[in-house]
C-alpha cells in the first residue's frame, strides 16, 4: 500500500513538474523510483516467478494424476459371429459398427527411488536461489543509483566551486586592468590573469558538461526522461551512520549477502542432483486405476450395442536391470557439477571477505580525508582572504593572488571529492554486507 501511494504521489509530482523539467529528489526517492521503473528488476522478478512455477510443477508430480480420455471408432461391416447348433443358428456376437469409449485413469507414484522428491528439492532450491539473485539485482541497482546520485551531487558542487573561481578571477582581472590604467600594473600582469581566466572558463565549460552528463546518467538509472532537470535534495552527512568493527561486518556479510545465500542454495541443489542421478538404481512403483464406459464394452461377453461400465486397479513396477553404466555416468556428472558449485561458493566467500575489507578501509580513509579537506579549505580561504586584502592594498603580488585562487579552487574541489568518496564508500559497504 505504501509503495502504491508513493507511486501515485510521484506520478502527480512528475506531472506537475514536467513542464518546468525540474524534479527535486532525495537519494531515497531516487532509489525507490529506480526500483519501480527498472526493466532489469522487472525481468529479474519474472525469473523468480518462473522458478516458483517450476518448483510448484515439480511438487505436483508427486501427487496423483487424473486423466479423462474418450474416442469414437467406425468399423467396417463384417458378418456377425454365428454358431450352428442342433437347435439352429445362434448369433454369438453381433456386428457393432459404431464404437464409443470414455476412460478415467488415475496414477499415483508410490516409490520412484526418491526421483520425484529430489527433483522437487532441486526446483525448490533453485527457486529460492533465484529469489536471492533478485535481491542481489536490487542491491546492485540501489548502489548504481546512489553512485549516479552522488556523482551528480559532485558535479553540481564542482560547478558551483568553478563558477565562484571564475567570478574571483574575473574580479581580479578588472582590478588589474584598473591598476594598469593608473600605471600600477603592467601588461604582463594582465596577461597572467587573462591566462588564468581562460583556464577558469575552460574548467567552467567542463564543469557544465559534467553536470549535464551526470544528470543524464542519473535519469537513465531511475528511468525518467533524460532531459529532466533533477535537483539534488540530499546531502552527505559524515556521521549519518556508524558501522561496527570489521570482523562483525564480515560475519554479517557471510550470513546476509544474497549472492552467497544464492550460491549456498545452488550447492544444496547440486547435492540433490546427485541423489536424483542415483535414482535409477531403485525400482519404480506406481498405483494405477481406471474406470471405463464403452459401447460396446469389449470386456463383456456377449457384445452388446449399449454402454457398459468397468473398472480396474493395479500396481506396476519397473527396474533398470542393465543400462550400460548410464546411472554411474550420470552420477559422476552430477558429482563433478556439485564440486564446481562448491568451489565457486568458496571463491565467492573469499571475494566477499575481500569486498567488505576493501570498502571498510575505503570508508575510514574517506572519513579522514573529509577532515583533512575541511582543514585545507579553511587554510585556503584564509590564505586567499589575506592575499586578496594585501593585493587590493597594493602590498601583495599579482602572482601570489593567482596562486591563492588556484589553491582555493583545488581545496574546495578536494573537499567535494572527499565528501562524494565517503558517500560512495558507505553505499558500497552497505552493498558488500548484504543490505
């Protein structure tokens, strides 16, 4: 119900904003929208439904089956069977040209060497594994949407920083031009500032292009028109969440990661496949029953051109006495496939430990980089303030102010990069531990 309400409100929101082509989204809203609109997630969900239906089909094979059949046959005309007796000719069996029959058949497997049970187990394990793979696909999409969201956040923030730098250098250039008119600054001073202003304009063009590209990537990830102007509604909080120690995270990942759970279920399916291959070593026993009404009924003598009902119940058994080692070969194949899946599961566990460790260290590094970057911005802003003040008073050199402007731009860019790296590292660690 919550999802439907959110979809309805989102649709109204998008309808009212389509003309302005601007939509403000938080990262949570972007994720929910992307999950609802993703064709890849829908395809993954259809795989889950297929696997569930396959499991239900396999379970149904263990239940009794009931079949209804019927038919009509027209026979060629032949003389009736007549017996010559002392009392005269006696018609034993008349000629019935039109034959009708209706049969209701019941079959119940009693023992199949565990074939049906193991086949049902395999289908059930595969169904559960497909569900876990669906959860993994959702986790991957959530991470890709967050990555695209924070990339747009980064592009917009860098665009803002670059625009500020352009304004600073532009003001600097006007000051130097005014001083040249007063005979204080030289032509070389103007040229130096003009070169830096040109570089700033080039960075501004790159920043604008970066915003446009990042916005298209995000729009594509969440499934909205590519030309939509998405505005960022969330910020990166350094203390938004505290993770436990590394060993606890690794333990959580080994228990909760959907790809590991899926592979574990595949191992169980492989083990059941070995038992399925060995089923041919056992006999198969079935209970059968039939109810038939026919006209004429061949089981009733003498034949009469009327409908007669009969029934039968029986037990059938079959056993492969010799099949040239087919069962052995099938068992060897199943065991080899099981070994492959077990090895893949072990490799995946090792990769999960590495993934968690790497993202945990990246998160700690990103958090420390934010602190360092904040200090760098404070120092660069103070350096620019002091240098600019001296420059306006005629006490500072033009080159010093140019260096201060570049340093401030770099410091703010580093801070933005540190923030985004922290946000991405947190999202990657959540994905790595199975959340």
